[in-house]
C-alpha cells in the first residue's frame, strides 16, 4: 500500500504556521523489527517533529529494534504485552 501523506502534511503545516496546538497520539502497532514502513513512519515523524509511539512485542522483537529506536529520536517504544497474547477467558472479549 502506498499512502499519499501530502494532505496530512499540508494540514499539519498550516497548524504549525498558525501556532495552533494539536493534541494527537499516534503509534505503530505490533512492532517487532525495523521495516521499510517503520522507516517511512520514522522519517515522517522526524519531518513533522512529532514523536510516534511504537507498540513493541518484546518476546518477538528482533535484536535490531532497540538500535533502531536509539537512532531515531522521534520513535518512542512502548511495551505492547510481553508476547501479545490475550488472557481473556474463552468466548470473552480479548483483554
């Protein structure tokens, strides 16, 4: 999938130019390794000077992911469950 971020970039640029506050929280879900998509997200976060949280699954994480996060100031790793397993009883909504 190739997403055109131009409209979002233009809108955020207008907010920045008008010095308007924009309260958002965004994240990449289920991160386990650096990928081309995560590279693009990191570049976008850097361009916008807007940190992005990555929800990391530690048990499945590739050893290269910590280095990736250390080298990208706009990437904020968060623990997304040790192994991303639901502990809800069978038939119940995932917890």
